[in-house]
C-alpha cells in the first residue's frame, strides 16, 4: 500500500524514515506540507525523495494517509482522504472532537479512521472496560513549564508559568475543554475520552511542574470490570517539547499493524 504523510515535522519525519527503512507491504509515496521547499530539504539524508503534493493529490495517490499537521489544518487533510475512501491515521484526538462529522464521512465512503495511541498508554484497556460499564475516568497531566508555553488557555486566562518554584495546577475540567485549551499538549486527553466514557465525562487536570523533565500522564479508571491506574513519562521531542518522542513511534506501530500477520492488543 502507498502511504502519504501530511505534515513533515516532529512526527512526519520519523515516520518517513521508518517507511524508508522498511515496513512490510507499505511504501512512502508522497508528502504534503505547507512549506514545500522545507519538506524537500527535510528529506535529504532521511528518505528517498518523493513528491510534495496538495491534500487532494495526497488522497488521490495514496491508500493510507498519516495526518500530523497543526490542528487548524486537520480537516483540510481529513476530508479529501476520507472522501477517497482511504485509511486515515491520526494522533489528533482534538481534531476529531472539533470535527466529529468526519466519522460519518468515513462511514459513508467506506474509509477508516485510526486514532493512534500517541503519548498515552492503556487505551486498549479503557476500550475493553467501555464494553461494560465505566463509572469514572480521570487523567492527571504534569509537564515541564516550557512544554505548555503558548497554550491558548494560559494566554486567555493570563496564567503565567514562568519562573515557577513549585508545581502549579493550570487547568481542571473535562477532556473536551482541555483539548480545546491545550491543543498542542493534550491530544491524549481527547483520545482517552473517545476510548472510554466520552470527553465530557472524562476529567482532566494539567500541572506545570518545574521539577520535571518529562511529560507525564496518569490515568485512573473505575469500572464494573476492573479498577486500574496507569502512568507514563514521555521524553519530549527536540523540535517540539509539547510532543513526546513516543508519539511518532505509536504511528509507526499503527502502520506496521496494517499488514502484520500478528497484531498484539485489541
């Protein structure tokens, strides 16, 4: 299958490198980027050059579209890909919350949306628990202050995270509200909401913690089938501290699962 990557930065480049190295049954066919010259430069020494095309051309050329663009461009990539009946892989839970109709678009055109795990863990357990009854899902995110810099919620509420000497809780609310206020930081909260009891019943806390060097997420689930808590400490990527290195790796794992003879996990 031919794979197209929309967005060629923190996530897109490692995915391209993995495809170049080799994933059975898949090949990188094209890239879509706002800055075509920069995308071409980024390919040097990373992968064999492929065309840099428009969103529509990407949908026309490729069987699988990997979306890793800024939230504002999510629909520009999703709509043509889904109308073309493609497999659409994304880590943007926030994008799906803002544009819920894309699920209908996928259904109507026999396309498929795969929300990769991203920087979280345990989504398979949450999905399994959701087949029964879940009473409560809570998420606590703690990040180094620099990872939260520029978040719309902080700007709109005039919350300063500079020169902190101790942890500061900067947000408490629903996963939907958190995904809107921190779109570059907590796609994981949106994904957790979609996997379980919904983004409006999933609660979220966000802390800026100057003692941390890693982005940390903890989820706590109370259900009729199980009670569990999970925690992950992600190494921030160099290019974008708000995105953990494991996010790109989760996309690569999702791609491998498309053609693997054995798929581990539900």
